[in-house]
């Protein structure tokens, strides 16, 4: 119990969170542990868990965006196009073919 006293509630919670998304049931268990072992009031523990879940989700989103940007940069360096770029070019070619057929039909 003395070891828990030297660790702040936020650090205890961060260690418990790790890299795993919390389900509502698991979050409630974590709140109970913080109340019991961390010496927090229930509302404080719920706020802390909620804030950290929000922060974790934001961090995960930013990490995903960075990874996406890195992949896009790598594809560009390799001279590859993304699916959306390919589909846009495919549409432009189809439009040009249609216009060409219309022009050829006038003759």
C-alpha cells in the first residue's frame, strides 16, 4: 500500500490504461480501483478516467494521421498514386473519351 501512496492517481491510471482501449465495464472497474486504492472520490476518479480516455483517443487519432501522412509521402517518393488519385484520373479519362466521341460524331 505504501508503494501506491507514492504514485499519483494519474500515473496509476496511465499505467493501467497501457495501450488498450477501455470498455465501459473496465473503466468502471478502474474507477473503483482509483477510489479504493488511489484515495480519490468517485466523481474525481470518473472525471480522471474520462479525461484520460479522451486524451488516449486523441493521441491514437493523431498517431493514425501521422502514419497516414508518412505512408502517403512514401507512396509519392516511390511514384505511386493513391486510390483516390487513380479514381480521379479514371473519371477524367472517361470524361475526355466521352467528349472525343461527341466531337467525332459531329463529322
